[in-house]
C-alpha cells in the first residue's frame, strides 16, 4: 500500500529518500493499454494525469505491423512510468532489509512492543 505525503520521506535507517510509487502506462495496445502512439514525451504527457518518471522507446511501423531497423522516424514511446505526485513506496523505509536492520537496532537497545510486555517479556 503506497504512502501518500506532500513531502518525500527519508528512510529511518539510512536517511536516503524513499522511492516514488509509480505505475506503468502502455501505448500502442488497443486491448490492454492505450491505443495512442506518442512520438515525444510531451505528447505522452498530454495523454495522462501525473508526472512521467521514466520512458521506454520502441521502433515500430504501425502500417507494416512490425519492428523496423534503422528508421528513427518510426520511434514512439512504448510505455511510461507515471507518478501521481504524492505516493511513495513506504512511509519509513527504502527497503525491507533496512526495516529489519532498524528493528534489530531498536531491539538490541532494549526497545520492545506493548504486546511483548503483555505476554510476560522482560
């Protein structure tokens, strides 16, 4: 579940910025994506709501229905990564290993949960 915030959170273990939560929008796919064939990032931006974070290009001749080698005029955007402007992959940690390391650090310094104490932990 993505975490939503106006400011990009930092990992509580390493201090790095936490990744943006993005989704992929596919083009030139009438059945499973969008049928449009944008040729520039600006054209793609006009077709979606959100911030484009990544782009993958393809070279394809839609009239010939095949990939074309050596013809840049057939370049188009195959898919884009889109960010909604407020979602991040996690609120506190940049990855699961850092969450585990943080938990180990807290436990080794005597921190426990209420559940631990309620069940007789000392």
